[in-house]
C-alpha cells in the first residue's frame, strides 16, 4: 500500500472513479458530479493497494495563501475502518504544511464528524446540505 499523487490520465480516471462510487453514486448522481472547477489547481492524493487498485482518495486546494481546504475524501467501502482515512488525511495535512498553509478547513458530512474531531478538527458552524439530504458541518484545524 502506498500514497501517490494522481497525475497520469489513468491514475486520475481511477481516482475520480472511486470518488464517484463512494460520494455520488449512492445518491444516483451522474458521473462528472464528483468534479468541480478547482480540479486543475488541486493536489489529488490517493492510496493504492499492492495491485494498484485505488482504495482511498482526497483533494487539497488553497482558498488563499494560508488556508488550505480538503474536499472529496473517500475510502472504498470494503476498506473502511482500517486507518486509511487517517493515513490519507495526515498526508494531505503534510502537503498543506509543505505548501505554506497555516490552517485547513473542510466541510464534513455529519457521519464523519467523530473522525475529524479525533484528528484535531473543530466545528466552526453549519455547512451546506448536499442533494437536499446530506448535511455538512464546517470544520477547521490550525497547523501552526
């Protein structure tokens, strides 16, 4: 198992495929809905297994010079609760620090609040509701 940055067309396709399967397909959202206008400026990290299958993904981008944001964190259903989310989040945080971030923000689904709190993130307030059914909470972690 290793963490890599998705950069080739094949890697990016497999990266987006897992994002769609975990974060959009269960709500019957079309392919393409797992992407946004910030893809080209993001850092796309993924965990691959020994067969190069993508088992976890996450994106880091910057909102401003000191503030990074994590979006689209997803772990393959069969791989959840094995520490992959923590491993990937730590890698995204390290990348943020290396690029000059002093804080990270994210919008967590309510069912992920416990995970992010355990990783040192604090609730900042309510976030958006996705697909009229998935409530999010704004969270923040200071890095320095």
